[in-house]
């Protein structure tokens, strides 16, 4: 059974009441900067949010906090760098769903294991995707998509931003859970895939709220379902896929913080607690909303369990779909 994503009752439920124990060791004493490794390029929504978070952590932690971009290989290069960093409290990493819980099943020679080589600190925020269709495609609900797919196995093509991406695996999980067969058309990024969707070259895909919102608002594509368990506050009129009868279906992207293995528990606890306080600030929540993120705080122990459940879920999807990457 696929594990459920944290519900709103988890929000700020852990970590907010942690004692503000001071950071131990030479990092705080010497005022040396804490680096947040960003495993994706500058300018993305998650990058902007990490920079804002770094600014707000600097005062409470008593040391400069800076963001350092180390993109490449779907985020795995930056994650590997952080996993191999010294556990001295000077290096942590922004972990996303891809390099943290999907990559271990996709890459046979991945040089790090998030469950073995990293210290979970906290989950910060989440964002679902939308299932959308070309406006001329005669499907308006998930039930209609399933019926059409069962009537024509393999006859419905769907685009994605590339093999092994969440846009790809979201649909493969949907196909496995509904007993349907859909034909994957991988593109080199979301841009070309969305261009062909609007033009009617492909009828269907899953992509992020940030990428799809302008197209849905302008009526160039039609949203038929959201991939979170509950409806998104950004699209309250679009029912979730779970709500439409695919019980247990859930896929959300997320941002988090992790450290290398051996990061002292007192340091992880201090960062966790300060991030929780920042997430409670209304203006920071507004910044999250600008990037279509919803606060979804989990402290380090609950976050560790969440990583385990998500890794298990995506391993099942990858194995069922037979997805392989070099």
C-alpha cells in the first residue's frame, strides 16, 4: 500500500517546540558559514526559496548561511557532494524527491544512499502536479481517461520532460494502479512537451503547477486531476486523482534539508527548530505560495520515516514500469 503524504495535521506538529540548544563545535564558535548545497541550477523556485530561508536562518543560528549551487545529473551530483562532506555542521543540502527517493531506484551505480549516507533534518514544503489534456481531447475526468485507455490499450500517448522524471513516473504509477497501458513519449524538458501538448501532438501529460498554471488559466489545456491526496489550494475546483476513485494515488514534489551521515543530533535539532519557526511566518508562507508550494513541515524523525516510505513507493513504480537509466 502506498504511504500517504503528511496531512495538514502534521504541519508544524514536530520541531516547533524543540529547545533552542546552541550549535556545538567550532562552526558556531568561529562564525564559519553554513552552506546549503542546492543540487539544481540558480533561478528555480526551490533555489529562490532556499536563498530566502538562508537569509532568515543566519541570525538565529549565529553564523552566515549561504546557498551554493552544484547542479547536474538530476540533482544527484549535489546530493553526492553533500553526502561526502564532513559532518561538522558546515554543509547541508536541499533534498528534493528526485535525488532523494527516486534516484536510488533509477541509477544502478548511484554513489550515495540517502538512507545510509545522510542525516534527515526536516521536510519543508510540498507541491503536487496536475494531469492535463489538450483542450480538444475528449476527456474531462480521470474516470473518462481510464475508460478510454482500457478501450484502447497503448493507444493513448503521454508526454514527459524525460525518462525517469516525476512527470514520467507519475503516469506510470497511475497506469499500474488503474490496470491501464499508456504510451510514453519522452521529451528533452517540459518546454517542448508542453508545446506539443498545446498543439495537439500529444493529448496528455503530468507536470508541475508552476509550469501548467498559465496554460490552464488561459484555457489552452484542461486540468483533470491533481496528484496530491487532497485538492490543491491553488486549484480548488480540480479534484484529486485519489478523490476520483484511484484510491491511494499520491505523488508530490517536495523540498527538505539533509546533512551528511554523522551530523550531530544537536545541530540537526537546532536547524530543524529554526526552520519550523520560519515556516510559521506568514510572509514566508506567502513566498512559498508564489512558487505553488504548501508548507508541509516534518521534523527529522518523522522525515526519516517519510524518506523510507517514499523510497519504497518509487522503487515499486520503477520496477513495475521497467524504467532503466545509465
